[in-house]
C-alpha cells in the first residue's frame, strides 16, 4: 500500500468512534442539506415508486428516557453473550486468515453501514488485542449498501486500490430475510471470475462464496455467524446513538462520488457509541471460556424463507420489503417507518420488552403467533400506503 493511497483514505472520518476503530467511507453532509421527510409522506413515496427510500431521510429524534432505560437493561442483560460472540468470531477469523495476512497486507473488515458498524468496531478491537488467542492484523472500514442499488462501488474501489493484496470480509449486525446478502452478492458478482484482478480479495473462500459475517443469522445466509438465533442484540435497539452518530446512508450516483450520510452532532451528549464498545470490551476481557472456531457456510441456506412466504400470504403482502423480521429490525422499523402491526412469538418474552413498550406508546396492534414465526421473536409489518 502506497503512502499516497493511505493518505487518500485518511481524509475520511470515523463518526464518533476512535480513528483506530474505523474509517467511514461516506460523504458526510450537513443536516440542513437533507430534506426532513415525515414518515407517512416518505412511506407513500416509497410504496408508490415515486422515490427510493435512499433518496430521503427522516431525521432521528432523541430516544425517550424509557427507551434509554430499556437499552441499558438490554446491554446489561446481553453483554456477556455479545462479548463471547465477538471472541468466537475473532478467533474464527484468526484461524482462517493467520497464514495469509500480515501487517503489510492485513485482513480488511468492511462493515455495512449502519448495523454492521458496532460489530466491526468490536471485531477490530478484538483482533488488535495482542493478549488474546485471536490477535490478527486487520483494518476496518465502514461502507454503504443500499437495497436495490447495491454496495457503494466508489468506496469499494478505494479499498481495493489501497489494499490490493488483502482479503475482505463484510460485516453486518444480523440478517432478517437475507435481502442485504442478495444485494451484496449482486454487487460482487462482477468480481466472481478468477481472471479478475480483485477476485482473490473478495472470493478468497472460493468461487461464489460471499464472505459475509454477522453476529446473528436467522435467515441462514452468512458465511460466518456467531449464531442463527434472533436475540436482543443491544446495538439493535438504538439508531445513530450506538452507531457512531451516523445516519443511514443516502444514495449518490457513482459518477458524483461516495454515498452520503449526516452526522448527528446534536446527539453528542446522549451518544452511547464508544460507551457501548467499552462495555462489551470489558466483558470480553473477563471471559474465561476458550473461544470457539465457528462453522462456515459456502452458500446460503435461506432457513426462514418459508416463514416469510407464509406471513406474506396470510397478510396479503405483495411487497416483501414491508416485512421486517428479527427483534432488531422490527424495533428499527417502528422507530423509522410506519408500522401496521407487530407479530410476536411470545406475549411476554423479555427480549421484546422495548418493542411492546413502543407498541403500547404508539397504539400499534400486537399479534401473538407462537412457534409459527420461530426462530424470529418479532416481525414488524409496514402499513400499506397505496392501493
């Protein structure tokens, strides 16, 4: 990697994370430069096909005191599990790449903005821990991926130019239906040719094997995941205030540069991003169990596709984008979208306390479907806004 290329990437920031934690390859624009579109109007524009969701943004509101309290409870409840999952993922990466990476050609972690960012930062910290059993040279970037529009090609090319001999692993928080996996696979398909100069950067696990890592993989599409369970991932309960104060990404035509985002500087006083990382890091340092070398999968299994199909049929939903499964995705859909109802596997599962609170607060209907939706604990159905 040349000094000039290193300098090219150093001009980008890290949100509210430390510079060593991540380099976020986004064009950060001022909030005033982005139209604040009300949720109901945004939903109508999206569903009518007049606008794509990545062309609009509804500016976030600060979490309520109750929301903050439930997040902190979830963090306390889930910190050991999350720390253990991160250790297992880091160890699995170390075992896979220890013979092929070096300080000159480190493993490249590419977190998908936003849900992947906290996971990627935790992995970067773990791999940098020389006192652990899984230390490995790595470099971490954040990059936008947008449904229907793909991975940001400008950002990807910046990484490939700067790290021409390094393998890349894409990092996300969880999988819902597998839509982002499919978007990632479509974006990477041009590289899936062993004659391509960057084939080995991406398809290091074999032809057509998409190197996607997630903390939780209910959809059964990830190459490497800590589990396939739908559980209360603490970082899934907040938006920007646990993701480096970065908004979800906005599309930019590749001819004009990187995908865009805004930085919520008005939330600095309530930002949990670094505190969340330190909390999980502290728990990881206290682990006494030996890290596990996790299984990997060459191809997706689409474990929950039949469940999504049945829900779509039962509720007469033609557009699967209106179905938002997993606790994390269901929560974010309530906070950012216009929900019609919430489907729960259990009426009193502790992992859905925040969801049930939000539903009660906003008078959103809850349906209890039991084992019918397992392994999902929760699914949000988005309100249909057009006939």
